[in-house]
């Protein structure tokens, strides 16, 4: 199933020459900003538990580290907390503690609902695929409805594991989801001819001044690191960069990150009549002189959804 077997190869393509920004020196002002930033991340995690469980799972895994960081800062500034000018720090520590408590309570509530949600989505995806197969109706595949259902189940499983770790119960749910994915893939293959005729090439929407520079970087990454045919065309199916800012746990500490990203579709000839679509993602690090990284998603097996008629390229 694609959502559970994606292998990402991260390649660094330095478009600009820039030195990595060093960690700022530790100070009361810097640590106060750090506390407030972590508080925002905890609040966002609580809000994302149900609508965006895959993203929430990554922060849930480090909530204990957030609590430990809070305690470390409370000890470091124990004397300052007793002074009148320590009011801002006291408020920030109290706010983070209260948000952590609220987040854990919400996690406990959501965790109890996740197994049923995962089972239900796996069953729904399998049922939709079976119905599509019997009626030769590719629309649930073409609209992404089936894949969205599988992706939602996979994200909820990721969150459940982040909350309670692997267990016999989570392994059973994972197997159920894998079995559903296998059945969906089988139904997908039976509709390959219908899907192929209906598929359209990815849109090409981005018109920024850096477009040519970015596509050149992706092209170099494809040629240098892949034993693949030459790309027919590169397209950017989004109109603008998407920016991501916040505190993230990296190795053994929290770091502030400020990045933007763009998807790129790599169109490659399969034969004289059919083209395949591969994905790349361009990331721009605003804390490192807008250094650019290109990440290629290497899909060994090409699903019907990623195949289309070359005649639709108008090349």
C-alpha cells in the first residue's frame, strides 16, 4: 500500500552559498521565546489530533521531552522566578504546563476512538474498491476518495502507535490495514485501462521568478541520483510556496525551523504511448540563506493512478 511503503531519498542541492545559522546563545529572553514557541506547538498538537493525526503524531512522540524542557528551564531560572521581574517567565511556564495537561487529556480521549476509526476506514476503503471493480467505475480511484480513506486510517494508526507504542493490538490493526490496501490495489489494477484513459497529466501552476532555477535543481537530482530514463517534462502543480515555521525535536534537542516547500511532478516515458509520474519536493531553508533541498520519492512500483497517455502532454 503506497502510504505505508514510501521510501524517501533526501538529496541536498545547494542553490545558494550560505553558512548554517548557529544556535543562538542561551539567555532569559531566548529561553522565554523558546517556552512560548513550545507552548504554541503543544496547542497546535491538541488541535490536530483528529483533523490531522499524522502531523500530530510527530509532536505527540516528543511531549515528554517538552515537559522535561519546561522543568529544566524552571530549575535554571529558579532564582529569577522569585523576583518581581520574573512574572513573564512564571506565566510562560504555567501556560505551557496547563497546555500540556490539556493536551494529554485530549490525547487520552482521542486514543480510545482510534481503533474503531482505523477498522472502519479499512473496511470502507475495501468496500468502495470492491464496488468500483464490480461496476467498472473508476471514479472512486480517480477522485482519490479511496486513497484518502486509506491515508486517514494510516495516519490514525501512526498516532495510535505514537501514543501507546507498538502492541499486539496495533499490529493487528496494521495487518488489517495492509490487507485492505492489498485488496484495493488488486481492484485498482483491474480498472487500469479505464483509469489510464481518464488520467490527466499533473497541472503546471507555479510561475515564480525562481521557477527555472528550481526545475534545474530537480532535473539535476533526477539525472545524478536515479538510474532512470530522461524526464520528458517537469511540472509544479502548486501556485505558491507553502511555509512551515515552528519548534521541532531533532536528535536530542528542540530547534526552531523556518522552511518553505513546493511539489514537483517528474514526467517520464514508460513507452511510446504511456508516461509515468514521479514526485519530488523542493524545500527552502530560510534560516540557512534560503538553501534549497530536493527530496525525490522513489516509487518502485507504478500504480495506475500515476500513468497517463503521452498524447495528453502535447509535447
